[in-house]
């Protein structure tokens, strides 16, 4: 009898362990029982669909074409401060924008094999499908800013310019001095330290970590007030008001969107951004990095080090700013104008 009970308990534990580390399949947009498809999508080479949204100056007449990359827990609809951008800036510079749902978000199919390289190649495919020409600009915020590093590595020949806005930093990039990255890591609240360590050292446990009830999971997913700066807390009501009527970011499930962002963003990268070569050695384009000096989510100390290591980066540090500074229309206007000399 004891033997039978032991076998049952072992089987039960095995089933629990499997379920805990294997998330349910995503609810694909357009599939039976899944969310509807409401926006244009392209079909990528591997069969996945990428959903996008066009803004600004007409594509055929635009002087500059910019691909926008959204951040964590947002979509193509929540991109930066687009709805607040002064129309005359778009008209004056002839700016065309296209935002897209990153894999697993909104109406874009998940990519279980997502890497920094794969998302850069997705962006290149989107540009080619829309006929954006041989060169285009990329502009990304937060986790989307981190995506821009992948573009600088894998598709630099396609870029007319690039802008990283409060880009998420991976504490395990080897270019950081150990003492600097360790100090920055421990400035995060303990709840987030644990989440980051799970994503880096045991990514197969990320789903379990974010669904179990024994320990606090991601502080960012939970939107804990401790992860926001003073300015961020002041801006939060405006951000919430702007996004209240927009489609949800994770209708297909949280694993292939939020959890995978952690695994990719803080996993083991195959390149170090601080070892990149200047894609514009003859100043035919420019790279800009914007950072708030009171950002709690992305330590300013690490961005300053990156700017010191990469002399061709145009580094802009905003005093008193947190992580959400770009939702202030004036700030976003400056950011948009910076790649175009004489228009700042």
C-alpha cells in the first residue's frame, strides 16, 4: 500500500513539475477561439504574422521613414507619445512612422525561438514588405530600445539612424565592470532581483516563477510603485488615461510576450553592445541614446558607462526624469528631431 501511495505521489509531483514549467499554448489571433485580427499583418518567411500600424506623413511622400518599437506590456497602439506629437513636426520633417506588435504581443504571432537577432530580422522584413527603401530609421523605448541594439548588430546596413530611449540594460553584458553591474543590480528591489536572476540563470522557470504564489513574482508586471520614480508617479495617471481604451497587450497569453521579454532581454546574448562598430563611420547617420537620471528601472550608471565605451553614441541625459519621460510631448518632440541636423 505504501509503495502504491509513493508511486501516486511521485506521479503527481511529476505532473505538477511539468505543468509548472510548461505554459499553456498561446491563443493565436485569428485561430478558432482566439482573439480577432483587426489590423494589417504581414506574413514573415517562417509563417508567422506581424501586425503593424501606420502613422504620420503618407508613406509614398515621406522624407524619412521610422520604425517604432514598443516597450514592455504595450503594443503598436501605445507607442511613445505619438498622439501628442505636434502635427507641424510631422509635416515639417515629412515623417512617416510604422509601429508593430513585437512577437507574442497584440496581434503578432508568438515566436518561441525569439532572440535579439530574430526581432531585428523581423523589422527588416517589415520594412521590405512596406517598401521603405534600402535605409530606414529605428526608434525604440525601454524593452523596445533594447531591440535597437540588435538592429545595430544584425542589420546596420539598413539603418539611416537609430534612437534608443531608456533602453533596458542586461546586467550580464560582459562589457560592464563586475562591480558596476553588481551595484546597479542590487539597486533594484529584491522582488525584481529574483525575477531577473530566474530569467538569466533558469529561463525554463520563468513561467512558473510568475504564476506561483510562494514568492513575489515580477514587480514590473505587478506595476509595484517602488519601480517608478517621482516623475513617473506623476505621469502615471496621464499614461493610464491615454491607454484605457486601447486593445490589451497580452490577449494571446503572458508567456510568449511578458515572460519571453525577460528571457530574451536578460538572457545570455551572443554579442555585447559595447563591442559594436560604428555603422556610420563617415557621419552619414547618427545614433542617439536618451536616459533619465532618476530612472529606477534602468540604472543611469550603466547607461553612462555604455556612452563612455561607445564614443559614436550621442548621449542625452535628462535631469529629474524617470523612465516615462518620453510621454511628455516636448521631450518626444526633441527625441524625434534629434536625428535630423538643424531641426532639434
